[in-house]
């Protein structure tokens, strides 16, 4: 049985040519793109996406991906010019690959049982999906009676392709917790894209798959796998887009911009645009590079073929634009319709800047998001410090952060990928790679460098984790080619060092993931003091700082979380929206998604007893939560049946829930601010 299994495993690996990886990547991109298109189409028609409808969307997308593969499957799996020569590392890598798969599976399981709720997850990622689930389709969110400023800026303004995928999965399964795994759906195209780049550059089948799995286990991916930060999904889509670009640059089998490549490139660009507004950079650079590459390729064709190539190129551009607009253009079109600015909330310099648009500095909040230790440094020094993962004072703790402010790419990038890129460039002329591979290398490196330099705050790992999808293929390629060279001992020592670093960072990351609590105030900045060394003892199974124990919230909070009655949220923590009390409570009342109505207000909107009573009655409000330190509070005291103050929040219960006989819950004594501070 073992011999047969090993033989089958070898056969699968031997069939993983660039054509195979392109088919796998195509299937993933078409599937994800169709989910976007179908869901948006139903939402524009205001058709409720019930469980049956969501299952139909997923089934239709899967059928579309399968049909696309069958339609364009014109070439055999392998060919003499496609499959790389057997690798001397093959026996080792065939033992490494199952370990990487097991680590990835373990990470997904741990992530599901330990969701991460903090910061952006609770400010706008989860609330967006909640309000969609409340109505049953994607829409422009407008909470009542007050629409806070961050609703338009963050919940509505940013593209939400990743959240849309999470919404469809939750609607299809009825399992609210699956929204926290939304990045996992995109990791598949990240793995395939990285493997396609590696195989297109000449790496063996085993090495290509290894590169893809290493990409999926990057520190930022691990730390974002249990939450709704979308940088991981964005990075996977960027790598997938660059992978298709590398295929175009290499000119696989001499074909000139085959229509399947055009469709897949458009789907990839659309996903990149739909995941983050910063996707305009990689999508624009990749699109321009593709046109240049096709133009250069056209010049090498015989004279009689150039006319047809010219026509195909001019047809290629509008087709890619149309497909990418269908997949990712909805978010920009609705911004234009609601605010007059497709790039909202960013300021659009051309023409009318739109309603209340903000600058890049305001949106990114550079001053607050840059750790104090590197805040006043020049850009190159910030990049170097973060690529070193904060140095010995912070590593490996620095990789255990969803935000990745002082690390996140892992030392595999600095010690492995960068040297490999340099080696590949220096030895490229001597080894004499085929012209197609040389074009692919140059195109990838130039595009990656340009996008990296244009990305704001590019020292920040979560904004640039896609770099690993470019660097890892070069790393496995170099190890592949130099394993049996004269310097084999040095190469082996280098590989052992990289393996040790990778295992240490992955173990630390999974341990940290397993220690996540349902509410976590860890923001990634206060955890990194500028001077004091952080020891490995911080990486324990119970998070040692700033974790909130929900049981200390009191009976009012437990009662609210135990049912799905409407909740009214007032200004929390003196309306500092990005503060921990606000983020913790706003996201928590939105969980489980769509099960309870959530209203947002302030004091002026509910001033007056008659106005307050009417609002509570019309909307059947059961609970109100207000900042305990607020100076002005509506007259809840005169209408509520019960109230409680835990030092951070004030809870008001307006109607007696229907309790089973003999199970009346007594409200616990109010917690003092001092008690709460001690508990936290």
C-alpha cells in the first residue's frame, strides 16, 4: 500500500507542468470571479441570497470553472518543452511536501476554532457582512438612525470582494464562524500562482509545489487565516495575476495571447481590483506590462503573422478590461453612484473629488500605524528593519501579528528569497536560460519592483506579502539548479538554515494562533516596546496581555449574547471609533452575522423621552449599550427594566425576555472600573 501510494504521489508530481499549474490556477480564478459576478448580479436585482441561492451560486461557479477548463483544454498535460528535468532534490522534497500540507491543514483547523476579533475586523469587515446578511444581499450600508463617518469610509468605501466570498459561504452553510476563513479560499490561487511562476521559470514539479505551500505558510498568511483582514487574499490574487503575466511573457508553446489566457488575466485583474482599492497599482502595472510583452512578442513574429497579431492585441485590451470590470468594477461603480468618486474614500485628483473624500495619509493613518521605533526613520531603513523582523529583540514574536508592523514576511524572505533572486540574476547569463524564461524573469522582477515602490508604506508586511510569491520561485529554482554544484555543502547548509528558521516561525505562528481569544485587544504596536527584549515565553497557549474575559462583562452582556434581539449602540469610549471598546463591542454585536439588528446612534438623535420611546418601540429594541464615561446619555433609565455598568459600558434592557419557567437570571452587581481594569 505504501509503495502504491508513493508511486501515485510521484505520478501526480511528474504531471505538474506549467500547463497543469495554469489549468489549476485558471479554475480557481474563474470560480472566484464567477462567485463575485453572480452574487453582485443577484444583489443588484435585490434577490435575497438564501441558503439555496448561495449553494446555487457556488455550484454554478464550480460548473463554470469546470466548463472553462474543458473548453480550453486543447493541449496535453505534459510535453517535451514544458516539464522540467528531474530534480536532484526530488526525494527530499517528496518528504517535505506532506509535512507542509499537514502544517497548512493544522493552521486552518486552529484558525477556525480561534477566530481573531480586533481592529479592522470589528470596525468594518465583519459589520459589512453582518448588514448584508441582515438584508440577504450585498448593498450600500446605512445604519439607523445615525450613519457614523466610518460607515461610508470603511464599510462602504473599500472594495469587499473577500468579504463577499465570506458572505456567500456563510449563507450557503449557515455557519457564521466560516466568515473568519475567507482568506483560505484565496490561498488556493496563491499556491497555484506561486507554483506556476516557479515552473515557468524552470523549477522542477516538486520544487514548484514546495514554493506554493511555503507561500501559503508565510507568517502574515498564518496570522490572517483566522480573521477578516483581507491582505492575505489580496496577496494571493496579486501573485495569481503576476503568474499569468509570467506565462504571457514566456510565450508558452509559441502561442500569442490565447483567449483562455486573456480571460484568466482579466479575472485575476478583476479580483485584485475587487479585494482592495490599492489593487489599482498591481492591476495597472500588470496590464501595461502585458501590452508591452505582447508588443515585443509580436515584433518577433513573421511578417505574414503580424497583422493577425495586431488585431488580436487590440481585441485583447478591451476584453481584459471588460472582464476585470465585471469581476471587480462593481465596488468602484457604486462609489461613483453614491459619492461621485469611484476611488472613495480616497481623494480623486481628476475632476470633482467627490463627497468627503480623504487623502491617503488620512486613510492609512501613517503616524499612528507606524511603530514608534521606526517612525522617524527614512524609508529604506524602515524596510530593512521590518525585513529583519525587528531583529533579535523582537523575533520570532514579530511574526505573530495579523498587522505585521515589525515583521510578517519572515526571515525566509531576507535570508532566502533575496539572495536567490540575486544569484539567479548573476548566473542567468552563464546558465543561458531560454529566451522565454529570461523574459519571464525580467518581467516579473521589474513589475514587482515597480509595484513595491509605488505601494504606500511598503515597509508594512501585510501590504507587501505578495513579494513572497515572486521570491520563493527564485529560491526553489536556485536550490534546484545548484544542489549538485561544486558548492553543494554551502547550498545544503543554507537550506538547513532556512528550514530551521521556517519551522521556528511557523511553530511560533501556530502557537500564537491557538492562543487567540474571542475578543483580543492586541493591536500589534503596544506589543513592541522600542528597547526591551521580548522573550519566547510570550508565545504561550494563553495570551498574556490585554485579553478580555467575556465572563467578567456581567449578566446583561451574557443575556444579550444569548439571544438575537435588536441592539442599539451609542457612542462608545467618547466616540473614539478606533479605540478598543468600540471595536470590541461593535463587532461582537454583529456576531452571529445577520441574526440580530444593530442600530447606531448618538445623544442628539435620541434626545427627548417621547422620541426615544417611539424609536425603541418601532424597532423593537431590547438592548442599548452606551459608553460608561459619556457625559450625556438618553433617558434610558426611565424606560429600561434593568441596567448594568461594568466600568466600560452601560447596558440597558428594555423588555423582559421570555425566560423558561424557573430560570430567571439575576443581574450581577455592577463591576467597578478598577475591577474591569484588573481583569483586562
